[in-house]
C-alpha cells in the first residue's frame, strides 16, 4: 500500500524547467536587473575606495615587528611588495556584494584596476578610523540592498502565487539571516581547519581524505544556506522558520536540490569568464555587465521558482504518506 502511494506521486520539479522558467520570468520583467546593473556600473566607472595610504602609515611598525620576529630581510621585502600590490588593487566598494543575500556583481573587491573608458577614476582613501566604519557601512548597505533585490526578483518570479513580504520585514530578516549565517560558517570553519591541520601533520594522504569527506558532506550545509532566505521572501517567514523550512527541503530533496545549486553555481561562475573577457577600459564591458546582470538575476529567479514548486511537492508527499502512518498506528 505504501509503495503504491509513493509510485502515484507526481514527479518533483525539474531543474531545467525551473531554470527556463526563471529566464522567462526575468525576460518579462527585465527591470528586475536594474540593481545589479547599477552596482556593476558603479564599481566599473565610479571612484575606488582604497587602503594603500593606510598600509603605508603602518608599514614601519610592521617591518619592526617582523624584524623582532627574526624574519629574514628578503622575506620582509617580498611581503612588503605583496601587501603593497594587494592594497593598490583592492576596491573596498566591492564589499557591498554580500552573501548569502546581496546584489550580484561582476566585479570583486580585488578588481580595483585603474582603467575605464572615461579615464582614471577617482581615488578615495580610508584611514585607521574610517576603515572599520567603511566596512560596517558598506556591509549594511549590501544587506539592505540585497533585501530589496531579492524581494523584487521574488515578486517578478511568482507575482500571482505569493504575497510579497513588507519592505521593513524583508530588510530586518535579511540582516538577521546574514549575521546568523556568517556566525554559523565562522564557527564551523574553525574546527574544520583544525582537523585538516592535524591530519596534515599526520599524513598528506589522510589530509586529502579528510578534505574529500568534508567536501562531500558540505552539501548538507551549502544547500540549506542557499535556500535559507527563500522562505522569507516567498512565504513571509522569519529567520528561524525559514531556516527550518530550508532544512526540511534539503532533507527530502538533497540529491536534486544539491544538483540544482551546483548547476546554478557552474552557470554563474562559468559565464563570468565570458563577461570579463573585454578589457575594463573598453565600452564592450557594457555587454558583459548586461549579460551578467541578466543571467544572475534569472538564476536567482529560477531558485525562487524551484524552491516554491519543490516545497509544494514535499508537502504533497507528506500529505500523501500521512494517512498511511495513521492507519499503521491504529
């Protein structure tokens, strides 16, 4: 009896169909790409927020500390050159791209290249006081902007099937999810790094085996975090109930959901190589920015559609099996 109930269940939502539906939804609501489009244009043509002046101000103290630690002079010189190159290439405005909720961006914080079709961009420098304040403010802007972006894409994807979450609630839950997820990942990373370090001291083969096992088990963390925010924007849940819904979805659909997340990642990451082919001082970069903004927004839309349809399917499975459990208990 139980086997027949399972066999009569409708098939789960398809990955390809969800991605296709996401592209169709954004093609019909192309204004949903405006936020990543504007952010990409700002990071490309706008001023750069850099920290090389701050590094120069503490360079002497760093050298004295390294010398006191008896680090060879040639290694100190190599480190100084590396840090100098790194600080000159960083654009701190890229911190606005926050995870797991944020506005998608083609440019990374390390893409502070001084090359645009308009000539040399303006350079703003942080100080010892403004550096931490800038990081906090830019992160907060990224979270709030991500809330508006996710809310807009969710509405464009499933406008007739959901009731949009309020702007205040979306922003509040986004901040809470972002803080909770980053704290969770930080707490999880520390023991993992310790385990890998201990394994490396024992054997390289053992360390590789540990890394492989961690990579295989990481899907149980990546998939719930990927879908953590979806319950907020689709079902108006809070941070806790949305997390529980994401965990339930992962529990019943892990193979399919992990394949969906991997497909979205590969499409987004792989196409970024294409979008970044034009030089940053060429107007052809506009095509890459538009392509990136459209594709990443369409993939986000596909994730909302997949989550919505898969949640309905899981509930249908549970409802179909629940009467059978009642009969067994009786």
